[in-house]
């Protein structure tokens, strides 16, 4: 390694070797200290494993908190908290309907053109249609 490489190379503050194994010189991008070695073959599999999309948000938390406040205030007597209970049940029913509506749109195994989010079944259908060549 010649020293003229470092004359054209700008020394960054993050690349200086502090332990002086390299003579205090920065690592050169022109040299490849760790050449790429292929450990596994670089190809895609013909399937996608399902990751299981769990529920990301907790529905109706404010309504539930208002119901608990009312129950605590009235010594856990439900007869006094019927409006809050109805509001909470309506909110939860809307949430369940939204989940069902979302599932109905994503149930088909055929990918919908123009859709950006695909399920694992839709991706596996595409991989079966266009398999990787080995």
C-alpha cells in the first residue's frame, strides 16, 4: 500500500484507527479489507413464511376508561353506568366490523392489481406463478 493513496483521500474523523494498528491512517475505501464471500446462495425462495400480523392498536381505550371511572365512582354497580357501557360496546362492535371488512378485502389468494400491501397467500401465489430458476 503506497502512501500516495492517502494524499488524495480526505481523512474523515470517524475512520481514523485509534489503536495504531494501521499506523494511525484512516481506512481506505479503495482497498477491500473484507472481500465479500457468499455463504449462502443469493436467490429468493419460492415461498414467503407468514409472520402473523397481530393486533397493533388497542381499540376503544378512552371509552373503556370512562366506563371504569363510572364503575369505580358507583361502587361497581352497572345500572348507573349503562350509557358508558353502551358507548363502549358500540365502539367495540365498530372495531370488529372494521376488522371483518378488512379481512373480506384481503381473503382472496389472487393479488389485486395496484394494491401495495399483499398478504403472504397472495405473495405465494405470485411465486408459484413465477418461480425462481435454480
